């Protein structure tokens, strides 16, 4: 064990993880169990993984427990990278398009506005009030160029306030529920991601020999969604009373009917771990298909949005010129 930890300490490049492994090695060398040593570094080793390691130590199957932890972490990381990579392109397009639009509004539109003023001064009898689209663009330009010292700090404060609010218990609950209701199948993808993570985590803790009540509690806490966590509180209360896992799951709308039926079959046949793994595999495949479809939908929508905004600005800037030209002619 000590040589293994020393090897890990030497080959790990992440400074924070290296320091945690060094602390674990020192504690194990002093006589602590691996789980006790990991418990002193909760920011690196969370409660679920520590519980799985403790079960492996107590049963003499530490190698199997660590394999399950590694498999679970790899699956969770693959799922997270899959969603992030799919959303990276639309996010970059939206970011660059937003900066380009701000640049046009802040630097290009004022040039046209000055031209309109000069034309109005040269031909006072021929000029007319600017069209409404032009007034909107000029008003936005005046706001950004004249009050940027108010607008941009206000936006930064709004973002900071939102993220702080989201970290509160109430904010997290409201935000998690809101994400599940997002249109265009986004909420459906978020639900399936949460279910895939939940079922994979639950399967890993059960297979590692973690006691059922503790598995339920830890799975809820690490599900990543308050709605799933609250559903697991109901499951915990049911199992503690001697009830089944499937009953509360079937009654909760966050879980599709298939999940409740498969868990009921797993309880009846003694293959709960296998059924949970099948649920995780199914929803991970569903997330893959849904994310690809969502990405294929978002890309043309982003192009239409950016093209529409640029086209609106161009038309707004040329409408007064056409009108003045016609009147002068």
C-alpha cells in the first residue's frame, strides 16, 4: 500500500491531488486505514468514494472497490465531457457573435448616426424622422457608448449575484427545477444526464457493498440535482420503514416509468446492481443521441440568430439613406 501511494504521489502532475496523496500516504504509514486517511481530504475524495473504499477494506475486496470507483469516475467524466464538447461550438459562436454585435453597435452605428445628422442639417426641408428600426439601433448605440460605465458593471454584478444565489439551498432548488423545464428538449437532456449519473452512482455503491440506507443517502447527495436528491429522501424513508425502493421511485415524476419497473424487477430477482447498470447504460446512450440532435438543431438556429441581427442592423442603417435619397431626387 505505501509503495503504491508513493508511486501515485510521484507520477501525479496535479499539485492539489499530489498533496492529498502525500497526506494519505503519511496517515496510512502512521496506522490509519485508507478510508480514514482519505476522509481528511474531503475536497479530493468525496463521501461516496470513501464509503466504497471503506466497504472494500472491511470485506477484504479493496481492489474491486477501487476498480468500481475508477469505472464510475471514468463514466461520469466521459458523460460530462460529452455534454461540454457538444455545447462548446454553439457557446463559442454565440460569444464571438455577441462581441461582434457589440462592436458594430458601439463603433459602426455612431458613424452612420453622424451621417444622418449631417444629411438632416444639409437638407432640413427634405429630411424626415428616422425609421423605427434605425431609432432602435441608434438608441442602443447611444446607451452602450454613453453609459458603458454603468451597463457593464451592472451586468458583471448581475452574473456574480446570480451565481452566489445559485449556491444557496433555495437558489439551487429553484435553478435545478427550472433547468428540467427548459424548452427545445434541453430540460429532457438535463433530466437524462441526472438519471444516468444517479443510476451509475447507485450501482457502484451497491456493488461495492455499501449498506443500502447509506447508499441511498450518498447517491442522493451526489446526484447533482436537488430534485433527484429530494426523491432519494423519500426512498430513504420508505426503505427505513421496511418498504421497497421501487414504490417511491414509481410515484416520483422525475423518474420515467421504465426506471421504477426495472428497479422493482431488480429487487425481486436480487439483481438490483445489474438493473441499475442497465439503466445507466440506457440513459447514457440516450444522452449521446439527444445531445447530437440538440447540437444539430442549435447550430442552424445560431446562424439564423446571428444573420438576423446583422441583417436587422444593416437594413436599419440603410433605410434612412434610401428615404433621403428618394426625397432629394
